[in-house]
C-alpha cells in the first residue's frame, strides 16, 4: 500500500530518502491528471506537491486517510487550507528554502533590464555594432521598492543594499515597530510605486491583492521603472502591463508568474511588448533550492508521519 504520493518534480536524493522508509508513488506529471490522482489517494496518509497540483475539491474528497501535505515551495494558494484544517490534514511548506533563488532571480532580472545590453545578438550577428544604443543604467544608487515585505522581500532588500541600492517597502501587515523597518523605509503603496526605479512584488494571492497592480498602479510608476513579478500572477493585471510597456510608460518587466499557468492562449497578450522577460514560474527553482526544498519537506513529512512533530 502506498504511503506517500508525489505529484511533481522533487530532488532525487530526497525521494530516495523517502523510499528507503516508505512506499512512494512519484509521478512528476501527476499534477495534470487529477482523476488519476484522486484514484491513487484513497488510503494514502501523505501527499507531496509543488504549485501545479490543486489540493482541493474532488482530490481532497477522495483522500479520506490523508494526514499530511508537504508543499515543495511557500505559496499555498493551490491548497484549500480551510478544507485541510477541517479534515485535520497538516500542511508543511518549505518556508525559507527557496528564498535565495528568488532573490537572485529578482536582482539578476533588474540588472539585465536596467543595463539593457543583452538583447543585441540579432544586430551583432547581422554585422551591426550598436555601441551607442546600448548604454544602460547601473543598479547601484537606484531605489528598490518592495511591495510586500515578508521574508523573501527582506532577503531581496538585504542583497540589494549590498549592491548599493536604497530599499523602501510597502506592507500594511508588518507592524510599525517591527525591527525589519530599521534598514528599510516604510512607505505607502503610491509612494513606493511612484518613487522606485525597480519595483518587486512579494505578495500572496488573496482576494485583497488580486489585481492590485493594475492600470492605475502602472500610471503611478516612473516611465523608466523596472517591474519584477515573481510572486503570483493574479496580483498584476497582464493587459495593463502590456499597455504600459507598449506605451513607453514602463522601462521593462520580468514576469515569472501568470494569471493562468501554463500560458497557452494567454501568451498572445504579451506579443510585441518591448523590454519584457517571460519565464515559466521558475524564480524559486534552482538545483540548489530544489535540494534544500525537497530535503526539508521530506524531513517534515516523515516527522509528521512518525509523530515526531
Ligand atoms: O510558492 C513558491 O514557493 C514558488 O511559487 C515556487 O513554487 P514551486 O517550487 O512549487 O514552483
């Protein structure tokens, strides 16, 4: 009988650790087969997912013996947390374990877009030498505006300061006397949007944050600002982003997360938008973070199954 079902990719060493002690069913594509998943879960006490598996509705209904969900990441919007609580199912995210990968994605994207020097291969291969067209900007001395000031945002701020950036943030849920504000100026949302050279979103997707960065928010940004969204797609209005880029109202954007993933037909909306980097929700995924995330979740799931936590 299966003890643990894993529905998405997971570091092989961590899977081997689980297999040494438990009967494991690991299918990295199972997230796309909800009926098969529901059929597998009837007597299974532990489920391990990333963010593509929807842990709700029929899947939870079918999982009558489920006690533990391991989440190979930090966002919990793919898991019905209320339904899990009602069923006494404990959910263990990999808090902190992918932060550094997200930090590097944000900083790297901001540097690439500020510098503006890395999209010239076609011209170079055609024999051009566009030296005067590729004079970009330094990151040092620029203002980073963090929208959301949780653990990952703070880590981004820490690294940004090391590069000489000034860091400001908006987060109404962080108390005014929180020590985190000692190194970062708290501003209201409009002030962050209106004054930052690089804006990075670090918000969970909730009814309150859905669509927060829309047409009005883009209108407040500096026309040469860079936007990075490695948080959740629904937080930002994709059509408004494209309009801002096409209208010269925004300097560039790196977008890792989308309203609908994968993009499919939704990809069309981004066609022709300049200075835009699109990536498939991988800001938190590196070889190193996969190892840390998988090791942490494997340990937490085993501890829960063995009554050690
Ligand atoms: O919530 C997260 O931690 C990130 O979105 C990454 O999630 P993933 O590793 O499941 O893609």
